[in-house]
C-alpha cells in the first residue's frame, strides 16, 4: 500500500484495497466515482489516472493517509485555518462541526463532489453509506435543535436581487419536473451545475438576511434533488452525501419543510438499501418539526415513507397505522403550507405506497388491488413513478397467481420504462422479469424478450 501511494500507482492500489477489504470492482467503482470498466482498465494498467481532481477524489474516498500522499487531500484541510476557503474544507466532514453559515457553504461544496456522467447506470447489488444507525440519528437530531445563524453577507460581490432568486428557484423546479418525466439519468449533471451556481452565490455575493434565507432554501432544495437523482441512478454514497449536506442550508433557511424533504429521501434510501429503522427514525423527526405547520400533504407523504420502513421491518400494525393517518391527511386536500415541490402528492401516491407496503408484507393480492386503484389516479406526467408502480403491480399479480393481471401490468411497465432513464427502475424491472421467468409460456417469454430490448436500449 505504501509503495502504491508513493508511486501514485492507482491500479495497484485499487487491487490491494479490494484484496484487503474485500471488495468487488463494481463496489469500489461506486465508492470512488469511477466506472467499473475504467477501474478494470486501471488495474490492468491499460489507462492511467492523471486528472488531479480525479486523483484527489480517488484518494479521498478510499481514505488514504495524508502523511503517505504527496498531494493536498481535502480530508487533511483545516477548516479553521486563516484564509481557508470552502474548496479546501474536508471532503467527508459535512456531518461535523457547528451548524454555521460557513459549514453550510462547505457542505454544499462537498455535495458537488463526484462525476455523475462517468458513473454506470446499473448499480451494484452491494451498497455503502456514509452514515447509519446512531450516527445518522445524531446528525438528524442536530438539524432539529441547533441554533440558526443569521445569513447576511456584505461582501464586494454583486448584490443578489429578488429576480435572481426567483430565477434560481425556477431552474430547480424545472429540473424536478424533467426528472419525474425522464428520469435521473438526464438531469443529475444539470442539478450539480445548478448547485455550483448557488454555492458561488452564497459564498461570494452580497445579500440581505431575507434573501440569504431564500438562497439557503433553494440550495437545500437543489442539494436534495441532486441526492435524489444520484440515488435514482444507483450512486448511493454520492446520494447520501448530498442529502446530508442539504440539511445544513435547510436549517439555515429557517423553513423546516426543506429539511423534511431531504429526510424523506434519506428515508427512501434507508428502507431501500440501508437500515429500515433509520427510515422510521428520520420520518418521526421530520414529522415532529412540521407538525405545527398544518401541512397535510407533507405530513401524509412523510407517513407513507415511515410506513415503508415499518413494512420492511415486518411491523405490520405500525405500517398500517401510518398508512391510515396518511390517508386521513390526504383526504383533507392540499394545505396552504404544503411546499410547492410536493405537487406530485395525491391519492394515487397514497395507494401506490400502500401497495408497496403490502407487497413487502407478503400480502400480494391486497398489494395488486392497491396498485390497480393507483394506476388511474397518479400524475400522468410522472412516468417514472407510474413505471415503478406498474412493475411492482406485475410482481404482486404474478405472486398472487393472477397471470393475466401480471402480464398486463408488466406490459405497461416496459412501455413506460422505455421513456425513462433510472437505474432504480431497472432494478425493479429485473425483479419483474424474475417473476415472469417462474411462469414459462409464450406470453411470459414474449414479455421477457421485450424487457431485454428495453433495458438494452436504456444502456446504449
């Protein structure tokens, strides 16, 4: 290891790390932000890692000791040193330090790290997260109790106008809509670039406290969406890094709804590839912060995420209780204080999430019924959610021995999936194909072949 670092032989270093841990190539690729193919060529010495930012990124993510590396790693920077700027702050320290404006800006810089365009659309089956369990709970707790530092900058930079703030908000709103209809594969890079603009604005421009809080809210929204885009593309370390970073500007904005939004995606990540108990904890914390706002749709959404965590844990009664409360709140209709980014929340979402819970609990017929009811009430423009629910509906029907219903839902899922770039959706389609393979026959064979064509087209 020492020789590899001294020689900056990253192929040799990669192979040695994987032998010691151990890790597969695609596991280490997901951690370092490289593609599996590139890492394979690097280990075979057919390519060399030469770009300084990529080198530092690689060494940071594998935790290379600073005293063995002749490069200024971000992890060795002292955030309290005079003259230190945000770009030299620690790369993995977005959960450390006080909840100040300075740490907020540093966290946003950290969230921009990684190269989505160089990463594979197909995720690894094994996943790694930065925080879980007690550490994650402690960070969420700090978001809830830390004092808010006033946001006001009187620098030499240009004065931020209300019109600029409105434009910045409009950009992330547009990216959110694009993601829902086309998938994360097309918008993650744009969100990262937009977050860079917000970072530079918060770090260098002049603004009043009121404008500063709005900027922080938009930055939180953007970091949250970037985290979601990374998650949907299967890049889970980058996703959690961005979502954790989003809690700092959310806190600085003074609006707990932004933090609740970030936590809702952390919950999805936790019950999908991490510890479902973390999902329950995150949603309970978020609900506590927004319970006095009278935001019925927001609370309903948080409850569905909590229910998914309970379902994954096998806690049927707690799951149904959360779903029941969510349904009651949804029936109240949208409230004045529901955030604009929650435009997609409707009765179809409640039904679909309930279907997912029943599917997880092994109640396949009930799950299929809920997915059928959800299909006609979902937002027509949200192609990915419709494809996800259709895929799960196909699995539910097939597991309930309803072949006709399963074939029809699978057909709908493949049709919708052909228009969406989402690694998460691909994983669901693969599960549907597994259930189709268990039922040999001309119809299932035809659908399996169609699924291969759809997934091949998405990877090309």
